[in-house]
RNA sequence: GGGCGGGUAGCUCAGUGGUUAGAGCCCUCGGCUUACACCCGAGUGGUCGCGGGUUCGAGUCCCGCCCCGCCCACCA
């Protein structure tokens, strides 16, 4: 193996091999485990949110695959209607053309060309991340099959009256010329004004000009340009200031129209003057007020944001912002404008082109959501779908209970065209295929027109879990892999995606789309800001892969993420993942180096295959304590990982693997193994190599879901794989050692506890050495150990001898139950270890240290004694806890005695 | 305004009512020891946001408050 690991070369090498050998195709045998990817926008490039989301899925998928499940991960992309259309329009603009110049068909052709050329970016990037998707199942929301699913669903809903066309107030982008869903609006702070306008009260007006009015009401507005569309003013019904106005009418300035004063709860008394002008056609709340009171809706604006003739001859044709200025000026001239205040508020912008969004009355298609929501709530309530973390179920219910109809039509060209047709006689129907004749009047194809609008992009995404598996056909995939198992996403799309998928699954498949919803956090920068292009604070996953490797990116993300908690990340964090990869690589080199010295040694015997053939592990002499300890620790680490992964706690799983490999295997076992590996007993050498191969083979497989590339490379370099085609991703996930094997090898919790205590002893010895400031290399040291019990003394003798060897001490003296005085010492689970010096000791420093420790111990002792003197504690605490405290007290007393004696001997 | 999350070491975060609250990074000290300096060893560093309460025992449970963040609604 090379001295330095080269992730670039290794990562570039493996993905094509995996893909070409079909490593990620479902096996067809075992328990089905399936996941559909949240389809990224086809225009998208991989950002940190994807990296987190897709790594989580890949960890789950690889884990299940290794466990022998029939694993399918369906990848794909979303056609992203408005986003994609904008990208192509932008390209067209460079040629000096608009989409209208090409016409609808040619434009769509252009979009497809664009998709063919550039649409594969994110899909390539998923490969760079190492995602083990089955690319033979790749889907695109505008694919023929998925389009058929969309038409099928729409037609069925049309016929069952689950969709309807209605005049409704929608968000409208005047530049894109389309309706936008609420989530396609970005609210941004705006420094605007509040204009205070006088509306004369009818029946008490005393003059013609504004100045002359003695009786008027004051209305505050941020949008004076909508004034010609006003059909009422409203006050809060409980506002005693305006009780006298109920039932009165006022004159709408500049128009002379008489409009009513209405009481409505929607009005806030505290805001402005407490009187609101109501413009039902241009404000969503006013629209609702209008509906409640049966007001007329006057649409005064064109789709491009200019005023129409209903705004009045003086304003028709003006842009909305020009019109605002003119109306303000006219109000002023007419004496209606009282004063102006500065006012900051939030204004909605189109998420694609950033134009200020207009609320506009228009004919749109809607889905009736209430009938779909019932069942979708039921399946979560009864546990057929489980959210992780559970608390998001509340968020889900909250939204579902207050669900509003879904506006699904968009006035753009790129997307699924609404399959609603009308013939010349006005017959209307929906159909999955383009009809050649009207089903009602025999009008021919040339007399039939299709609705020009397209469907909201989410209208295809909500079918994703079954449309990707072949629906509406009854495919084998659908039968085997639906419902899918896990759905992983960030909580911000619970509403417009997760909830809708659940509704669609229940409605069209009569079954849930997935069993578990796994919600992870949003990736943020070190300051806690959402990563975004406009802030320029995005970390580019590809840059990280280039600098640190995909494995490093993946591992760091996993060990940083907690369920449902946002991920704060900065560039240097990826060193953790990189360093871990390097550590594994070096451990592999070490193991290989020693394995080469064992004749006929084969790592393939330790690949976890059936048969459990491990010729060297049990051969010859019995296993050492260290051997048994690391095998037992491997088992514990495996259990910890399995539990964590089953609970979607990726951080815990990653940390369990990290701690096991680094702190346990490398820091302790490899070091301890060197004694035998560099020793002169060939049988024992072979045995140790066998244990290294067994434990490291397990470690590689356990880490593989997190770091697929480096583990695969080592798997082959060492020869766990018996051929080039064999992949670690198909190697079996480790199983706990069988009971008989554990009994034969002597693997149990006792050996873990004992060796852990021995490690404490060694650590204490090291600490002693480095804590003695006066110790010079020439000083000779010997260890003196005082065992707690006679029984422990025998064990301690052996332990301390190895400790002395470890630390270069000249000798060992074992005592039992005696107080060690005059020597720097440290306590461990096995006993007290002290250093006997044949050099000089800084008595003052030692004295000071001893005094500090005594003070500390006395403090603890007081706490424990207080507890043991407390009747209620003795009466109510569990016996085990009481015993624990009693033992603790004895220990503290003994420790104190030793320290005090030390202090005395130091003078 | 409604809902949710967070506040624990300088930083990023773990922490299943029960010994003296942990990890990584940072920092200090000592080491190029023949897998690895992307390393090894040893340390320094905490009124667990504040105030009450429940309990034998609270970082952990309850109530109130203060900050930070997110989501939803709204801001005429």
C-alpha cells in the first residue's frame, strides 16, 4: 500500500466500477428496503443541504444492503417548472430573443435540449458523493411514464370533482406572468410609506373639496394605487371609536364612488388609524373580507403589472408604481392626503426573478384538500407513518387541520400541461390522451383546444414514491418496493412535499408512500445563517470533496448531525473526516505489513463470509486479555452502531465507529499487539494477525456506509475481497459473536471491565511520569503498586510489569492494602500506582498538589456523608444507590488517609 | 400573535432522574517511539441562560422569565 492515501484517484476509480458491475441494483432477495430520493431540481447544483440529505440516505441504504435486504434507492430529478424556464429564457435573452419569439413548441424543444446538455450536473455530483443509487431506475418528473401518472391523477380528480377551477386571489409575478404558490414567495424587508387618506363620510360632507370636509374618516394605506379597486372600508366591530360609523357609507376619493363601512374582526384596532380600505381583487385578506360581506371585486390591473381601464381613465396603462405616484399626487391636490409616514414592512418577491409580487384575482385550478387530508392524518395518528423526531408530527397535524385548497395551475410553458380540453361548443372534459374528437358533440381535433396552463411542479412530485415505480401500470417494482421504507428530508418541506405525498399515496395507492419520515436539520454556516447563494456563505460540497475527499465530507456531516437539529458547519470541520480516513489507511498499512510476514495468511478468511473460517484467531495458545478485550469491544461498538442507525441517530453511529477504531483499536490494541508482532513466537504472531484481520475487517464494514471509498480501497488492497469485482458494499454487515464463540474465546463484560481498568492503570502511570516536573531522563524510576485487595494483588503484579515495560521503569514492587506515602501516586480501578524515584523530587510541588487533592476529597466526602446521614435518602433511594454511596465513602476515606500520610511524609 | 427548537468548557456539540457533567477542535506541556506529526502521550479549562418548584437526589421533570434561531399567520 502507498504510504499516503490519495482520495482523488481512489474515489474516481471506484464509482464507475460499482456502477458498471451493477453493485447498486436491488438483489431481488431478502426483505425489501426502498427509498426514493427527494428529486433535486434539474437545474440545480449540489449544495450542502443535498450533501447532508443524500449522505443520510446513502448510509441507510448501504447499511440495509449489507444486512442482506433487497435494497433499492430510486434517484431522479425534478423538472422545476419556473426555475428551469427562467434558466432557458435567460439563455435566450443573450440571443436577443424572448420565449414568445420562438412559440410554445419550439421553446419547450429548447428546454429539452438544455436539459439534455446541462441537466445531468447534479446527477453526476451525486456519484461524486458516492451515493449508491440504482441508476437503472433513474426518473425525471417529465418522463413519459411520470407524465402519464400526472395526467391520470388529474383526470381522475377532475372526474371525481377533487379539482375545480375558481376565481381566486393568487400570488402573481407580473414579470413571469404566472401564479405562484405561497412557498414561491420570498418576503423581504421594505422601506416604504404609510399614506393617511381622508374618506368623506356620506350625509355629513359639507363641501366639494377635501379641505372643506368637516367629517371624514382617516384610512392608512401602503398601497394607494389600489384605491380605485376599493369596495369598502372596514373597522374592528369592538372599536368604540368607530361604533357610530357602522352602517354608514363614505366617498372613495378620486372616484366619487360611495362605499360602505363594515365591521370585521380582521381589522386590528392598534394599527394605523384602525380603519382599513378593502380591495378584494388585490389583497388576499381583503378578498376574504369581500367574500364575507359579498363585496364586488374590481380588478384594476393587467397581468403585466399595468393598470387597466377599471382603474380609471387617468391611470389606465400606467405601471403600478407610476400609478402609485400619480394617485398620491392627485390625492394631495384634491386635499384628501392628510400626511405620510415612513413605514417598514415585508414585501413579497418572486423567488425566481425577484419582482415584487402582486395579489391578483384570476381563474386558477385548485385541488380540494380537505377530503385528502382526513386519511393522511389518520395514517400518522395510527403509527403507520412515523416521523423522526416525533415532534414534527405535531407540525404536520397543525398544518393538515388548517389545510387550504392547493392552487395547481401556473401560467408558464415548461411543465405538465393541464389535460383539460374544450371544444368549440363549450364542452369541457379532462383526458389522459390528447383527444381527436369531442366526447359530447363530435367536434374534431381542429376544434378542440387544451388549457394553456401547466401544473405546479409539486403536482408531479407528490406522486414520486409510486410514479417512479411504474404507476399507473401494475409493475413488479410497485408490488415489491411500495410502500417505500424511509423518506429523508429537511423539515422545511413537510408541507408542500411530505404531506402531499402522504395524501396522494393514500388516495391513489390506498397505502402509505413510506413508513418513516426522517427529518434532518438545515445546514447553516458558523454564524448560524442558512447557506445561500445570495449571502455567499455557501460551502461547495465539490470544493470540499476536492480539498478533503467525499469520505471526509460524508463522515464529518454524519458525526455533526443530530435528528432535526440544524447543522452548523465550517470548512475546517472536514479535517475530522479526512484525519479519520488517514488513520484508517495507516492502520491498514500496519496490519498489512505484519500479515505479509505470516506465511499463507489470507484476509479473505476474515471477510465475514459464511463458515466463519478464522484459522488463526483461535489457533495455538489461548487468547490474551487484550485480544479478548478488543473482540468484546468490537461487539459492543457494533451493538451501539446498530441501535443508533435503527433510531436514525447518525451522529451516535459515527462516533461509535470513530471511538472504536481510533481510541480503542488503534490507541490500545495495535500498541499492545506490537509486543507480540515484533516478538519471536511465530505462532502467536500469526494469532495476533488473525485477530487484527478479524477486528479490522469488522471495522471496515462498519465504517463503509459512512466512508465508502476508502473502505472499499482497503478491502481490496488487503485482500478481504477475493476478486476485483467483489465489493465491500455486498460484504455482510457484522453480526454479534455467537454465544459459543464468546464462551470459547472468553469474551465477556468482565474482561472488558478488567482491561479497561488496566488501561486506567497505564494512563495513571503515564500521568505520573509527565506530571513530575523535576524528573529528568537520567532519573531512575520504579513503580510501586498497592492493590485494593489480596485477590487483586496477583493480577496487579502482571499488569504492572507490563506497565513498567511500557513506560521504561526499572522495576515493580507490589503491595497489598498498604498506604503509599512519600511518593507521587494516582488511583485506578485496580489499585493505587505510585512512582518511586531515585532522583530528586520537588517536595513543595508535591505537597501543594497533595493538599489540593485532600481538599477536593474532603468536599466529596462531605457530600457523601450528608447523603448517608439523611433518613429520607436511606428510606427512599434504591438499595443499589445506597450501597454505591457507602462504598464510595469507604473509598474516599482510604484515599484521604493515603493522601494525608503522603503529606506528612513530605513534611 | 401562534407553534417549535436551542442556550452545557474559548469554539462545535453529546448527555436515558443516580458516583466527582463528557467528546472533538482550540490552547499549554512533553515526544519525529520502526502504521500514522492529517500523529502519540499528558494537562488547563464548567455559578449546565436566570428564578422558583417537585424529589432522598435535577444539566435531565414542572412553572415563570430572559436571550438566539426556525416555522406558520400577519403587518392595511
